[in-house]
């Protein structure tokens, strides 16, 4: 019986460590952690982070054009967050991502 409890405990602890890493990656990576991510990890994180924020923005503001949805790729966002994190080493990638989305979706006067 003690063997079964010990095995269960080990299994639960191994799952916990995986969940903590996943939460860190998709939560809010620091700029120092951002620099260590691969391009694919950065793109995946930005997609998971910005798509819901953009949908909220679109449903709230109801713009004529969804500029974020029209981006051909997330490459400009990755470059923008890279630049933000180089300039703000103590910051967080989420701040750079939100700044990009804010600039992209800012209302510009119609001429």
C-alpha cells in the first residue's frame, strides 16, 4: 500500500512541474526569458496572448477594419516585442505585445 501512495505522489509531482513550466511560458515571460525563446515559441505565445485581446478590442470598439486579423504573419509583432525587450530588459513581453496591438489598432483620422 505505501508503494501505491508513493507512486501516486511522484506522478502528481511530475505533472505539477510540467504545468508550472507551461504556465510560465504562456503566462507572462520576462524580457530576459523572451530572449531565450525560439522563434516558434515566440510566435505561439504571441498568438495565444494577442488573439483574445484583439477579439475583445474588436467586440468593444467595433472598428471598420480588423487590422490585427489582416496581418500576413506575426513576424512584425515578434520583431516589435524583440525590440521592446532589448530596450526594457527588466520588463515583460506582454507589455511590448500590448504596445504593438495598441499602436496597430489606434484610431487614425480619416483624410
